[in-house]
C-alpha cells in the first residue's frame, strides 16, 4: 500500500491524502470517498507520507483508466493559477474538465461500469456519418495585406520561442487578417494555435473566418470550438480533440485557455482589454494574464490585440516587455469615422433622441445605409415612478431599482438585474393608489419602440441580453443585420465589438455620461474603450462613417480624445493620474468581499480581518509594504437579502502583497467564516 495526494473540487484548502493499492501517475483521475460523498479527483503527488494518522486515511475506490494522465504542463498551469489567485487547486483543476470526466455518476450503473463516458462518446461518434463541409467554409483567397499588416505578420512568425506582442490597431485596421496570416504560417509548419475571443457571440463569425482562411492548412474537423453554451457532449468532443492532438486550432472564450493542447505554438487574445476575460465568480482569473504565463511555459508566441489596450498591457509595451506592433490606418481605403458631440444641455429631446441625431438617422436611411443606436441599458425603462408621492420600483430583496420590461403589448413586468426577481408591474401606486405610474428613462426596448414610431418604414432589430436568450437567436439577429435585412440596429455592448457591419453609415450613442463620474477608477478607461469600439463599427465599407454621441458634458477630455481617435494621449493622461494616486498599473491590489444577512456583522468581520492582517504585517516587518483600507459597503449593498462589503489591500510591489496573501490568508480560515457569513478574495480586481 502506498499513499497519494488528491485535488478535489471542494471549498477546503486540500489536497487530500488517500491510500492506494495499485500504481498511480501524476494527473490520473480517481474516485475517492469524501465525507458521505464520492468525488472524482486528480492525483497531484504519489508515494507521499500522510499528514494524518494512518488509520484515518481512507482508500482510493477506483482509478479511472479511460483517459491518459492529464499532462504535466496542464497540471502546472492549473497549480500556478490556484496559487496566484489564492484558490484550492481542486477548484481550478476539476471545473476545467468536461463535466462527464468529473462527475461520479458518469461511472455508475451497469452500462457506465462497462464502458464509461468516453467509450460511450466514441461509440456514438462512430455511428455518425461525416457531414460535408458547408458552403460557408469553402476556402477564400487571403486579402492583400498592407505594409504595416505584413510587417506585423513577419515579426510574429519570425519569433523563436516565447515572445509577447501587442497588436495595437485602430478599429477596422485588419487585426483579424494579421491573426489569420500568422496562424496560417504557424499551421503550415505543423504548429498549433489557440484563439481567445471575449464573448460567445463573436465565435460564429470568427470560426467562419478561420475555416475559410485556413482551409489550405487545416481540415474543418481539426478546428475545435469551446465555450459555455455548448452542450455537454459537444464540449467533451471538442476537449478530446484538443487533448488527443487531433485539433490543431482551438477557438473559444476565456475558459478555453485551460484546454490541454500538445505543442502549442501561438496564442491570440483578441480585444485583450475586454473585462469579459476576467472570471467574476469561483476562480476569479484573468484569461489574458494566464495566456501570457502559458505562452511562456509552452515557449510559444502570444499576440494581444486591441484598439484600446488595457493600461496594464500598454505599460508593458511602453517598457518593452511586449513588442509593440502598430496598425495606424484602416485596412480598406475608408478613413476613420467622424465623431461629433451633441450637447444635450440646451436641447429639447424627442423621447431621448436629439433633433440632430433624428435628422442624421433619416439621412442615412435615405441613402440606404444602416444605423446603429447604442444604449448600454436593457429593458424598457430603468424605473417605474409615481409623480404623486414619489414612489419608485424598488426591488424587495436588493438596494436597487427594479427595471421595467415590456413583455407583450402594454403588459409590463419589473425585473431586478441583480437578484433576478420578477413581478408584474402594479396597475396603481402601492403607496398612494395613483394609477398614473410612469416609466422613467430609456432602455433598449423603449428606444426600439420610439424609433419604430419615428421611422415607420424602417426594419428595426434589437440585440441585447433579453432578445438573445434562446439558443441561436443572437446569430440569427446578427445575420439579419449582415445580410442587409435590417435598417436600424438597437443594441447594448453586445454589438460594440468584433462585428464587421459592411453597410453601417451612422452610429448614435445615448447615455454615455452614466459612466463618466463613476466611483470606480477604471470607469473612464472602460467608457473610452466601449465608445471607441462602437464608433469603430461605422464606415468599414469604404464609405464615410459618422458617430454622434449625446452628452451633457461634451467638453470632457475623454470625449475630446475620442473625437481625435487619440488613444495614446488619453492613455498617457490616465497613466499620469494613476501614478500620482498610486493606482494600478502602478500598484497591485487584492479585494476581499464578504456577505451576510446583517451589514454590521459583515463590516465587523472585515474589521477583524484587517486587524489580523495589520498585525501580521507588523510582525514580519512589512507594516509599510501593504496598504489596508477600511472596510466599506458595496455600492449596491444588499443583493437577494444578503449584505455585502469589501476590504481593499494595495501594495506598490506585487511580491509584498502576495507574500501577505500566501502566508497570512490561511489564518482567516474557511471561506464561510460563520454559519451565515462568507467571503471571497479577488486578486487584481477589475471593479472596486
């Protein structure tokens, strides 16, 4: 009998020791008892000395041999992620596997005992008749590259071993063509490529471009697609293709970063600045940052692409850590769109729309050009209001308003976008009985209705989280726009990036000021990126494009930089402000968030944690190395009847902060500090 150490997906530090009666290797999966449950775990160490009395060590029940041991590089990647982001390693490894490979029920019952999920999957695959390649993936000739694009491709493909590039190009400059040309060269010499995109809705058009452009060097079945909306069987099939080396290209969202691929040569992170690359629950990791670590581990090239790089990435490029590749002009002969500010302070708005914008919409439609109206607020209206007594539609479970949604006709429901609670909108004020309740403000549903009244002959398509809930609905709506079967597109940030609308002549932006004075220091950076991205949808067809932004503060430096397409000037001013304030990227942060039924208890817990951390810093001579801020409630204090507060930790040197987290944090104990209170830690938080 020997003993092994196993990683399990449980909210405890782990790993856990078990006895085993047969040979094991690192990366093997095993079924083990854990309390009253049976779990699948991953073997991290073999031939270990147990950390508990031998009579208390339980035995491995079954070694799963249907899959070869998980590769050492994958184990190292997940262990690094667990250490850096301060999570138990089992909470990283197991969720990164297809659900069938980490669920005990897959191996239970008569049929499972004989075959297991992989045997059943392979059996189903062998019955299947191969489908012919659809018309959409027939090869197309490569677009000619301009001098800057070709120079970028040459430098990426000439790199030997690990090297990081920032592909900094204006919207419409052809960054995708650079990715594809570099991937073509890598694949032609036998390499493998991992493409990451920020959102699932971008995968269909990117997959089509990959299949068309790379048809000469890869077969359609050598391209694997991985994201969370795939059925379990589809994800298993794609994961196996990558794991077994049959897939030479993997395309996916952030979770695809953990896909094991042998001999990875090139990693592309498109729109590297996008917040979607940061997981906001469980393992709160940055796929962009881990992509850089993985590229170094694999000796691969990594390309980060963006028209508005994150300040962290921009600083690395300015210091020479990443090689900067510039694309200063659009790939077609079209110039960048003209950006105009509409000062709304002295204007009579027509249902939220400025007269100048309404006129411009009419002119664009008369010229058979498409129009995009961008409003990053879904629903019909932000709140329902009573003029008589001042009642507003407050959520019963959260310190937030319930948003008005129109279901059909004049039937209204109130939705809380924080806890998900829904109820029918009252027919009269609950406080005073006045039946004249009014929706205040505009969401995409109400905007769609107003535009239909103003432009009765126009075909209007709305794309937001509500209109794209059903599987395939988002792609169907985008296809309608791409095919020219829509005149006006109303959308949230779902429409702002990656999509190449070839006949879009006008972009109108509403409610941009809502992020201008946010408490979060990153809000101006995010707002600039959003507006630059949505503005870049216009004029990509070789014709001129116009962007009109409604604002009550048009003189703000952010808007002036946007008008001039001056990311570099804007980034420089932000960088100086951050340096003076000691904020990232000039410092490093970790954020502890706690929640419980009573705010006073949550704040008291965080005060105790802060005092403990301060004592540890003083005892280890690091009292001045890490700044511990006072605990404060979150902006939305209560969500689903749970109160939330946060404790921010900040240090000018990353090593000092991580030393505190690695050596002191275990003393805080289980993430459920009491029966009714829990906490989480986020390293390198994106929102504060």
